C-alpha cells in the first residue's frame, strides 16, 4: 500500500496576506487560487522541489489561525537558505543543532543529515523549521 502526503491545511486570518508571504517571501509556487462565493476560497501553494503543498483559505478548516506547529522544510544548505530568506524579509531564527549539552549555535559541525535547524513563522504564527539534509560537508 502506498500513501503520499500531498496537502497540509494551514489556518490563517488573512488569505491574501498568507498568499503573499508564502509566494513572495518563501518562494512557493501558487498552484490554485479558487473562490466560490464569499464563504469558500482555497489557495494551494507548493514549496520549490516539494511533492507536498499547503492550502490556506476560507471555509477549509475550523482550526485556529496560527495553531500549526513544527512543519519542516528540508533544505540542502541551511545557512544559504536562511540567508536567502532573510534577504527576502523573512524573520528566520539562528541556525542551531543539538549537542551533548543541549542546543548549540550554528549548523551541526559535521553537517550531518537531520541535525541542523532554524525556525520561522508565517504572519499568523504557524511555525516552520528549516532542517538540513544532503549537505556535502
């Protein structure tokens, strides 16, 4: 049996603001922007290189805006990605990794897979982590 995660719904307060953040700041592709009356709108966006998309809208979820936590965007160079997003006006936390004594600043010394992180949030507070995998140290 095969199962593929292809869509995650994010609750937001302002669809246009969320669409602008994800498309213009994070560089997600806008796949769909469909409206049916005043009570339904769905905007589907996909991160570059991803098989999974997000959807924001009206009438698609009853979850509280900003309640989604810990979605991961996996990148091959967390330092370069953080710098590029920061240059686009995205507030991205410092790169850090888990060491023997807890969280430490900077990427993992060996740049090993799944061990370097940086946090960001959308305008509603839905939180994301950049996570590094596939970096050639």
